């Protein structure tokens, strides 16, 4: 007998799924535009610095922030308090700023470079965003995804407007994260905090025992999120060492299309994850059916992107950015293939989460990162941008293969349990 996913408010579930996709789409648009707009008007070298700073700081921020939003949303303990999570967030942010501050001081003295200052500013962006993220987690926990979507819409619109003003006036790229910080901070204080229950709900509760428990339970999520960001860090760093920041801007410009698709895909996956997890526990046939539908829709979306790149890849780069960013079409093609494989790997990876195979999820991403590190050392130096594209494609393919094997094994185990 098939058990329905929810005997209660189906309409509310569909509405939350819809607003979850809207929030993800707006987030993707904001991140896409904050790079595209400066790329149309500012020197490629400055845009490359910005892309490299994001790639370096983001994995470190993921690691220290421990993905507390997901931990809070799934915490069903009656004693759970957002104030406990806020205390862990304070410690993580202080450690992040301390590490970046030391790096800035040491490297700036030994080798002055505008990149170090930009990394510090991007770190401040991540700190402010991390507090907004806790508030969004509170809205998600209370199934108020519409309010979370409103927050994303406000931030994205203002961020795009700021990027446009900065670019049209020809200001330095360093003003971009400064405005980004202020926008997130204002909306957090005016809207997010109120929606999350007021400032008292975010007042840290300093219990050493509770903090230690949350850190111990949350570090695997932090490691996983850090690994997901390391591919970009490795490739952009190798490209910067080999060819300089301008070429970093070119590779970032092409991969940003995939990044936008990944953000939207993640929103869809998260909306369907609870249902997928329940089906795995209660009906393997429905689990297979839903997973098949997710994979087919993902292939359709990713395949459409590949087709677009084949038909009009150079025109897209020229129209979205400018003539300088039109690089070898073969590089953009292989990046689109890698994007398709990555989207498929994400679906299977989240299926592993639904099956509660967290270790296999981390292993698949970790091995993909290892392949990225090994291949990038000689492919990029020998084949420049095409080598970087091949590296991305190989890494995504390895993650897809391992995730697929993990899901296949988990399905077999589920079938044996149901037979018994």
C-alpha cells in the first residue's frame, strides 16, 4: 500500500516548493548579475580578481559556517534553540575573519597584491550573509518560504542595481563587495530579523556543552560544503598562476552559467528531498519513479544548455559579456558538458542524502576534487582554457559515477529490507 507523502496541507507543500524555486532563482540571478554587469564595463583583470577572491574565500567560509542552516532546519529536538546556533555562528565568523586577517597582513607585506584586500572584503560579505542565512533557515523551518523568497528578491534587485551603478560610473571593483555588505546588512536588520522572531531569537546562548555538540554534529556538513567549492578554487588558482587574473575572468564567465543552473537545481532538489526520503523508507518503486523524473528533467535542462552552447555559444558570450570574453568555443562546449554531468551528479547526490548515505555523498565529491587537483596541474598549463574545461568535465563525471553506484547500492539494500 502506497503511503502518501503528507496527509495534511498539500497546497501548502506545493506553495513552499514554488517559493523555494523562486528563492533559488532569485539567488542565482543575483550571483549571476553581480559578475556579468561588471564584466561588461570594467577591465577583465579586476573582474578576475573578484572571481578569484570568491573562489578562495567561499570554501573556507563553508567549512567554518558548518552549514548551520540545514542543521537547524532538520533539528527536531524539543530543546533546540536558534540562539545556540547563533553562538556557533559567532565563533565561526570570528575564526573566518581572524584567518583572513592574518593572511592579508602576511601576504600584503611579502607580496603586495590587490587580491588580498578583495579577499578580506569578500570574507565580510560571507559573514553578513551567514547571519541572514540563519534567519532564512528559521523561515524555512516554519515553512514560510514566501517570506524567504521576498528576502532573496530584495537582495538580488538591490545588488544588481548597485553593480550597475558601480560599473556605469567606472568605479573600482573593490566597491562592489562594500555595497554588497551594506545591502545584506540593511535587509537583514529591517526584514530578516523581524521575520525570524526578532533580535532576541538571534541572541547567542553561550553553553559550552551545546556549542560542542553542534560543532561535532555539523562539521561533516561543513566539510562537504567546503569540498563542493574547492573545484572552482583549484581551477581558478591554477589559471591565475599560469595566465593571470584576466584569464580567470574568462573561465569564470563561462562557468557562471553552470553555477546559475546549479543554484536553481539545488532549489528544486531541496523542495523534493523530503518526499524522496519518505519514498525510500516506504516504497522503493515510488522512490525510483520520482528519481527517474528528476533525472529526466535535469537531463532536459542541462541538455538544452549544451544545445544552446553548440548553436550560439560565442554569440551568448558576446551578448552577455563583451567581445573580449569570446574564447574558444570548444572550451565553452566542454564546460556545458561538465555542467550537465554536474547537475546529474547533484540529483544522485541528493538521492544519497535521502537514503541517508552521507559518507558516500562526501566521498563522491571528495574524489571529484582530487581529480580536479591532479588533472589541473598539467591540463591547464598545456591546453589553457580547454584544459580547464576538460578538468571540470572529468571531475563532474567521476562524481556522477560514484554517486550513481552509491544510489544503486542503496536501492538494493532498500529492496532487501522491504522483502524481509
